[in-house]
C-alpha cells in the first residue's frame, strides 16, 4: 500500500478534523478551525494530508486519510523563521516510518520556496506532538527545542468519574473551598457572545497585570472567539455572586478533551471562592458534552516556575500529572547556511 502526501482543501475539512480528534498525540492546535484563527493572527498555514492508496487520484475520505500536519509560519521578513507544527505531526505507528519522510520533504520544499519568494529564510521545522517518549522511528536529526509551544506538563481530571468520585479525589482544602462557593450561592453561566468576550477580558487583563504575566491583547480574543464560537469549539464561563462578575475562563472543546486555556479573577470577595465554583461547573459542562478529560493545561511542582501559583490552585482538584517530551527541532542546514552568509554580508 502506497502513501501519498497532498495539500488539503476545504472539501477535506471534515475528514481532517475527524482524523485529528481520534489521534491521542494531537490537540486542537491541529484542527482546521484553529488554523483559520491563526491566519487571522497573521500566520501562514499549509495543510497536508497523508493518504493511503494505489495512486494520488484516490477519493479523499476519513478511511484513507491516515495522517498529516498543519504547518504554521509567522513571517519575519529578512530574518530567520521557524516552521511550526503545534500538536503535530500526526502519524499513527503503522504509517509513521513512511509518513515522516514525506512530511519532512514537504517542509523542506516549503522552506525553500518561501525563502526564495519572500527573500527570507526558514531554517527550522519545530514539531510538538503529545508524545510521552521519543519514538524510535523519529529521525535522529530531530533534537530537543530550546523553547516549547505548549506546556510539557499538564494536570488531567478524569471526567468519567461520578461527581462524588470527583469530590473524593480533591484535596481537603479544595473540597472545602468548593463547598463554600456552593453555600454562598456562586453561579456560573456559559456564553458564546461578544459581550462575554469583553467581560472575560477585563478579568483576564486585571489578573495578568496583578500577577505579572504576559496578557494577549483584546483583538487576539476577538479573533479567537469569533472563529471558534460558530464551530461550538469554545465557550466562556462566567462566575458571579450577588450580581458581580468575579471569575471567567475560556475553555476549548476538542475530541474527548476540554482544555482550560485562559482565565482571570477579581480580587473582590475572595471568601466566596468563585474560582472553585467555575472550574467545577466547567467540568460538569464538559462531561455533559461527552468529554472524558478536563485538561488544566500547564502544571508544575517547581516553586520558582511561573506556573507554580496557578498549579497550587489546580492541584486542589486532584487529577493526574501528564508529561510529554516537548518540542523538537529539525534544522534545514542549507537554509541556515544561507542565513548566516546573508548576515555576514550585511555586517
């Protein structure tokens, strides 16, 4: 059986998303809709599918689409660029040995053609599947990246547990604080409207300034939500008490996973524990939608890590720590050489 690599078109959208959702080593960042969002952010995208069949004219279906990758590039004209594949490449074990060389060949061709057309240089391919260990079939030229696109450690909550089982796995302090939020009557609603984006962003920005972490601009969330909301792929949860909005989170639904991606909270009324109420309700919402996992997206036990304070809160819900090997880079040495020569000529 032969394997063919082809650029995808809109007619492949459903088959692509269906395939990605079933792959345990990928995520929403390889979805068709996420690529649409990144294009609004100024990224270039290339969507490649691996098809099994005797020739390249075969009918494209979910049955013969066996892998592929969406490549992302944020162009920096005149400088060195990196071709990104967050959540990719997507390769099942039975097709990996044949598929990876085809994807590498396509990436190198992209690097060459784009560099020539736009007088710039793509020097590296950075992949980041959610592998727990490095597969033997991955070429040795892939080396650990100096920077990750996604957190390598995360905290996962099993949504197949009953509410009583979820409560019992929580730490005592977390369980106590959650029950406090119930006694105070904190309410949570889930929304997909522009007004909710503004409410969310006010709390997100307030939190980023208070805790001194980078906060994306408002336009980022406008593009994100207005792209994902119509596909029912994301929601904003808002927790309130006595008419005041105290916490807000943005969650992504993809396959059997609900991912908590962004959040913010007010300093007002900390005693009502709105942050506990909002995540508990988000878990129940995810479970009702058929999700099996609630992903807290980023976790650490290192006291000096920027995620540490967030992680202490997340840990109150129990769960299991999942670790992946992180991003790996494949350097296009001919492109790198051209870039170095160009820099020397400028000097």
